[in-house]
């Protein structure tokens, strides 16, 4: 099965570990992620401004790229890109006036009327591959690895774009369970990591990150799994500081769910690019017998 | 009909209508020979004019218009029949709406046109006289059904009271104490339950459900399923030895399935639901009884001094004939799991569960404990409007009693644990009943219950504590409370199975499943089917005084029907 794939900027730079492990895993599951030609930045953050048409150009252009390759579906891996593209698509579908303005403005492009469906990779795994067929393909079950799924905001909010139940999601729990991991659900799984406040209010982000990580640890997690490079940055990069401010905190590896997927499917650990993780997960994985030393 | 008259009412309650245009549009309709308009048709002078016109113009059919045909039809019918016409020669068209003049006129024309069409189709009716079977069926043995049964029985008529659980008493008997007077249901409801059980005119069919209903007002035929209790209730004397001997425990319905340390809230597999049960008869729970699950046991059978245990018992059916029915099927609480922001945890409980923990006759003898570890909670958070007034997660309506029972909970908790702290999150405090506001003031001033105005966003376990996140909208600050127990004021829903019952009775329900009264203000006791009346929470959330009042009201409606010997039913004649 071929699927149009929108990578987004971060997956080509800081989150190369997310992209490589995702593409390789999906290939192993029989899904070929075909990168869109001439894609551009997704627009990064969905705009709340009333006069927002200009802000929608970037995401809508990407959707036009999908329409051009005659595909009716595009898969994203980064949660932020997912959120921005999906919401821009909803706007185009539901607001004929703005749709008209945007199409007129982009006169060099073909008209776009919401023909494309935006999905996240987790939805593809659930709805098209299926948990059962994933668990059948698992070569190296993540036995004994206590992982806490962390969703953050952008996969679930607002409700109109949520990939699962907004308040009590299970999609990542189900995936990790299919991979044989010991899943640790914790109350902060859907709390915000602090997001872009890291630029203007880094202390607030430290606070958010500490709440999330300390809760995961209290519930017995040894690692956190997520899908968002923004969350990964905050949860990973802040740990250095937290080790100094919270005595006894020794850190906890943050992994992309795709890295755990690749590992359990028996792929070469090289595709996981663990060296790019902010907290090196390799000692933990080795101790569980999931990585050759 | 050859000579039809159209009477247009256009008082100030109806949007302005261009009467000239209406007359023009309907003037050439077949049969229409007379048309008149009047400002207040429903008042005596207007009605007189209709009467005169019918006589003077020798009309043989009339179309009247009204803002509310449901309310005025009866009045109009009297006038029309007093002018010599019969009921079928009149049709009332509805004029209503918030439109502007143009739309209103068009709508009036359409309404009158369709009324003329109905009038053309109208055929003489034949009326039949049906003798009224002076026996009443009351469905549901909660406080509303009990009140209705007693009132009818005291008036000298026979009552069959059907209750689906093994005992009457309903939700009220589960409560600890009742607001605002703090008397306990065991003291105030038990006398009524006993009276019901002993009344010569009342027959209680407990552990039974209505299977099917046919017939009309005056003569309904009702089939009732008597569920197998596996105990011969006629032989049984209610001594309770069977439940003492039984070795199998299960979560108890009456304790809201509370799972307390030491299984103190559990019941046996053969059980009498509670100490004051009426009838005082046990039932066997097939799902847990070892005789049924493992094929051998029979401890209760050996212990029973009168040989009443009968494992071979089957459901049986009785058919009865009644003249009228009162539905009083009560409410259930919305399941806690519906609110996804609140975790499922033994220390996050709903209001009815907390009632059982507070009840002096309950499993803890009124000692407040945490279900998880049996410790006394030192901080308790009460959360109002869980699922109520919240269309996104639950229902948009207000459940009406939560404000009051939560403050009662907080107050009783403070009496039980004087060094504890009670917090109540609220949106608005709704205390409209008699003595209610004073009760809240007492809780705040004397018992130091802390009110926090704002909604709760998340409730979750954090180690030994339950954490509650909310906002205090009066200070604009986020609030986090680490408490030992959280009590949720869950929304009231119509009781399980009431929708199916409504279908069997052919009565209407609203979008939430509450049974619809004939008119929201003027006929609050009647269902949409003549001869079937409503009482208590099956019609909408209400407190005990309102449920009792409605139970009594429904009984008096039924009694005024029973004061006649026959009812006249009209049917269209077969031509």
C-alpha cells in the first residue's frame, strides 16, 4: 500500500530519528510512505487570529500538493503538522467564504475544496494495519519495558481533530500493548508540555515537564513514548536542568513510538537513530535485552 | 361539508397577520361560505360570535384558529356543540411562531388550508361507553409510587403496585438523611412502606416487571412478569436464616455496589435487600449462587425452616385488568465513567454511594471511610454538575437536587469527621425549595463548608491522594486540592428500562428518555395517553417533596376518573 506522506521540517532536521524509524517500520508493515514533492512548512501553529487567511496558505498549499499527486489522503507523523494541516483542512471544508478567498489568492495553484483527508500515522496503524496484524509481525516483543504513552495536546485538541477520545485516549496504549510492552497509563498523559512557552517562559515549561515526568515515574514508567518533536524537545532537553533542581531525579528516556515500533519489528536499531534522543535510551533498552550491547 | 366557516383569531400573542390576504386566499376554497376575524377568539365575546355565526349562517363545518389547539380544543368543542354541530365538524388550526408579518400570514394560510383539508376528511364519530375497571396499576415502588398507591387505596380502590426490585422503597430508602430537615428515610419512609405492605387494598408485586399493555382508558390489560426468586414467597416467613447460612458474597445493589474493605458492604447470594424491606422476602441471585454456578450447595435449602427454597422456580406471568395506570419509575444516576476527565478509582464515588457511607443503618454504620483503604477521609471534595448542565459530556438540563444533597453530604461529613474539611465546587447554587437556602447558610456558617465557584477539569489519583484540578472563578486562580475522597454529583437520568416501558405504554418520552407530560405547565400529571399518569422522577429530576406531591396529584387525577362509572370513547365511524 502506498500512502502520501508529509514529513514537515522538524522530521528532516532535529527529529530525523522519528522519520527514519517511521518510514522503515511502515515499510516492514507493508505500507510505503511516499514523500510529497515540493512540500513546504505546515505553518507550524494553527492561528487563532480572526483575520487568518494568510496564515492558512502554507498548510493549504501542502494539501494542494497532495491533490496534485491524485491522492485523497495524506499521512503526517509530527503531531504539530497533523494538527495544523487537519485544522486548515476543516476550515477549507466548513467555510466557503474563506475557501474562496484562499483559492482566489493562490491563483497560480489549482483550486482546493477539502478533497484530501489528513491522518496521523497512529491512525494508519490502528485503522489500516490493525493492532492484531502488528502484533503478529513483532519479532522482538518489548517484554518487561514499562512505557508510559504521552499524547500532549495536538493529537487530541480541539475535539474536531482528535485522533481518539479527547480525555481518555487509548490509541498509543493499544499500540504499545501490541508491541508487547508493559504499558503504564498515568494522569498527565494529555497535559501540555509547555510547548512554545519554552522561548518566552522557560521556567513555566520546567514546571510542566516536571509534573509530567514525575507523575510517569511515580506510576512506575521507565520510559515515555510520544509522537511530537515539540514535546520530545521539552521533555528531553529540560531533564538536565531538572536533575539539578530536583534531588533524586535521575532522568527518564523519551522515545518516539516509531522507535519502539521499529525495534520490536526486529529492524536494524540503526534506523532508530538513538544518538539523536536527548536522553540516551540505549542503556535502558540494553538492560531489558532489547538491544545488543 | 357544504357550508364551512373560518374564524381567524389574531390577538397580540400571535405575530401580526394580514387578514385581508388570508381571506383572499381561502375565500374561494370549496365549501367556504363565511369568514370572520376577531381579536380574542378564546374569550367569551369571541366564542359567542362563533356560536351566533354557526346558527345565522347555518354552517355545517368550522375551522377555528388558536395559538394552542391542545389547550383550546376542548373549549371550542363546547361552543361548537352548543351551537348544534358535532365534534367532528370542527378543526382547530395552530397559529404560532416568531416570524415576521409576511411569513406569519403565509403560515396562517397554510395552516387553514390544511385544516380545511382535514375537515373534508372528517367523518362522524361513534362514541362507545366503556365501564371503568376501578382498579389501578402503579408501576414503581419508590416514594412517588408509594404515595400514589396509598392515596388510591385509602379512597377505597384496589391498587396493584409493581416493583422491579425485591422491595419497595426506591431511591429514597437508600439515602442517609434527607435535606433540609435531616430526618432519615428509615424513620419517615418506612411507615409508608409498611402501610403499603399491610393495606388491604394494595397488592405489591415485587421483583416483577410490566411485560405488555393493551387496551384504553377505563380498561387496560396488563401482563406482568414475576421474576423467579427461587424462593416460595407464600411459604417464606422472612426469618432471614437463609442469608445467614449462605456462604457466597456478592456486591450489593442496595449499597450501590460499593466494594468496601472486609467486604462489609457485600450481600449474600440469597438476600433480603435491606433490613426494612417490604415485602420481607429473599431472592436468590442466580449469577452468584453456588447451586446455580457450581451445581451443588443448597445450604439455604437445608437451613430454611419452612422449606421455601425452590431452585426449580421459573418466571411466571399474571394478567390483570385495570382502569388507569400511574407510572413512577424514578431515576438512575449517570455512570461515573461517562465523564472521561475523572478517573475510575475506588475513592472517586457518586452521591448515592456516599449516601450509603453516611447512612447510620448502612454498611459502615455511618462511619465515613475511604473505599480503597478504610481510612477516615480528612479532606473531601464534592463536585456539582457532573454531567448535568454540560451538553458536551452529559445532558444540558439541571438535575435539581445535587446542590442540596451535596451540601447535605458536606454537612453530615463534617458532623461525622469534625476535624475534616469539605470543599464544594459549584457553578451556581440552586436552592429553591422551602428551607433550602437556610440549610446552605447553616452549612457554610456553622459547619465551615468551603464553597469554590468554578468547574473541575480533572480528577485523578496521585499516590495516596485524589487530586482535583479546578478553577476558582471568583479569584481567577487555578485550584489544586489533594483530597482523600471525591464525591461526584452525577446527573439524574430516567431509570434503566423506562424507555422500553414507555414504548409498551405508548406514552411519549423526551430526548433524554423522561416521560412527557401532556402539557409542561397545565397538565404536569397526565401522560400523552388518557388514563396513564406520571409521578416522580420518571417525568424529570425532582426532590422528595415534589415527588410526593406529584404522586398524590396523579392519584387524585386517577380518582376523579374513578368517580365516574364509564368513560366515553370516540372513534371515527367506518363508512
